[in-house]
C-alpha cells in the first residue's frame, strides 16, 4: 500500500455504501488523528483502537441519519502522493460552503481548516469531508 490516507478514506466510503455499522482499519498515528477529527466533527459515531500482533486496528462506528442515510455524503482525497496540494492560511478551501470540513497536515499536527485558520497556519490539504 503506497497511500495509507487514501486507504482509510476508501474503506470508510465503501463501508458507507454497503451500509455497514463498523469498519476496521489498520492503525497508524495519522489515521488515528484523522478518525479523531471525524468524530469531533460528528461525521462518525465512535472509534476504538485495538492491539493485534501487527500494527493495531482502528474500529470505526459509522453515523447514519434517519432512514439509514449516511452522515458523510462525500469523502475525497485532495492531496495525493503524486500531486501534493498545499494551502496558505488565507487560501484554505471552504468545503460545501462551510458545511463540510477539510483536514490539513500542519506543523502543529492534523487540524480542520477552521482550526488552522484560527491558529494562523497553513499546510497540506489531506482530504475534504461533507
């Protein structure tokens, strides 16, 4: 696997389409921080980290609205290994007119676009969620 962030987003996207309650993802520090941000913003219900013989597993409980409609309507990778996308503090993109979030990798760790603007930081735009 060459792009673990894309793997995380694809696993979540596929689980939502299949209407699964939970999805298991191989663990890493970056993936754990991304899932933490998604939980804080209300896009996933909960997550737990479990140890195994290898790197560990993150078990994500997905959120659904009424009628088994997923809370996440779109989750896309912005910056890819072949084409990195960086944004200054004044150029951080607004996702869905402010209804969604973008996750940035900054010098102070992973932050949402709004948190990065408040702190006056720019960085690599990892993904957009709405």
